[in-house]
């Protein structure tokens, strides 16, 4: 697993390439926001199965396994649990390093439970 922080106004897909360099997954499960040709090509080059639904604007929608896509809810539930911690949800920490350390600590607590 790899973790990176982005500013609130920046799209998460901007960090996808750098995070992919740190891990070696079999599949990449994401929502429609990650449906970009450059990312899909990079995933296919590394033989990572892209499990990303196509945007409506795509002329030829890609085929994907919706039964596998349903597992994305595990990730969504994890983030919902993270946000139950008040310090994470409101981001009291001003420094990026302090906030990232708090997120890692809370993630470890969630993983233990």
C-alpha cells in the first residue's frame, strides 16, 4: 500500500503515476475520475488490470468486471472509518508531515481492529 497527500483543490489522479511506481498490484480499482487514456496505458504496460468504469463521454466504453469493481466498497468503507476520527476529518494539523503521520497511525489502528 502507498499513501500520498494532495491539496484539496487538486485532482487525485495527478498522484496516481507516482504511487503506482511504489507498488506492484494485480489490479487497479478506481472510479470514473481515473478514466484517462495515459493512466490506462501505463496500467496495461505494467500488466495491471484496470478496473475503472468508462466515462459517459468515451466513444467506445471499455469492458470491465463489475463483480470485481464491487470490491471498491472496501476502500470506501476504510475512508469512512478514517473520517470518524475528528482530527483526521477536520485536519487540525497544519503541517503535511504531522497530518500524514496521524493518518498512518489511524490507519494502523483500523487495520488492527
